[in-house]
């Protein structure tokens, strides 16, 4: 073929094909990024659930080992529990003194508070609160640890509202502290003088099976976070 018979494609057509290819590439990249972000979120959530259930399991096992003899749960305070029961990696640490403190915080930044309660007999359980749990992790965490517990409650609040306080006549409602949006050491210590009380939705009552329906509803309701109350001890 002679040079004069060779016909080059129009430049605008070449440019058009290039733009289409770029747009397709951008769409594919956007899809891949969205998939990667979703997988990353799922991985972080799964890792968080595993970490929290492991810590809760350790606390329950350590509580039984350290205080689980007749009338010894009544000796529990948050400070004692932090020193003897809570995993060290959750304890507060002062770099200046290189000393661990008597406070501890879970993976969600909620302070771990511990007291004792009476479910069947005096001082037969250790009570602890797992605060600020994202509601999308609530159900899986409770399901995985419920078998270790004698009682479990899910404390919820309407979006933007404080968590509902216990009834005024509840012996656990000392100083109106129980049910506050931020659980205090005094509110958990107040578990000691009375019965189990009710800080929220009872998803596992005293030594019975977990109520899966109640758990699902409790975890899905209210604001973005819930507090989980656990009772572990002698049966």
C-alpha cells in the first residue's frame, strides 16, 4: 500500500476512546476502594468483638478464681478487681512513675466498674459494667459470653437522651446514680446492698438461658452505644 493511500483515524476518535477508558478505569477503582473499605470495617469490627469477648471472659474467670468462694465476693471493689481480676493491658498506667493504677478502661474507652450483688444468697455474684459498646457489636459480644454469666442486662437510651435511671424505690438506685449516661463507681458499689435490680433490658435472667429475641431488640434500640451489665458467680 502506498503512503498516500494510508488513512489515519481521526484524532478526535482516538481522544474519545481514551476518555472512555479512563472513565471505566475510575469506576473500577471506585468499586475496588468501596469493597476494600467495607472489608476493612468488617475486619475492625470482628477484631473488636473478639478482643472484647476475650477480656470479658478473662474478667469472669479471674473473678471466680480470686473471689469465688463463700462470702468472698462481698470483698470486691473496683480497685481490688482491677488489681486482681482485670487484664493488665486494660489498666491505667502512669509513665512518669512506671506504675499501674487502680482504674481500667475497655476497648471503647468506658471505665470498667465492679461491685458485688445478691442473686440467690448474700454476696453470691460479682457485677461489672462494660460501657460504651457500639450497638452493632452488642449482640455478638453478649451471645459469646452469656454462658459464663448468671445474669445479663443491656442498658440502652433513646438517641441523644440519658440512659434511663432505675426506679426510685430500687435499693440499687442510691443517689440516683444508676442508669446515668455515665456509670459511676458509686452506682456499681450500690449493687452490693440490694438484689439484682434492673438497669435495663434483662436478656438473661438469673441462671436461665439467654433470651435471643430480647437481646436483638435491646441491642438495636436507642442510641449508638449501650452499657452491658454482667453478673458472674456461684450458682
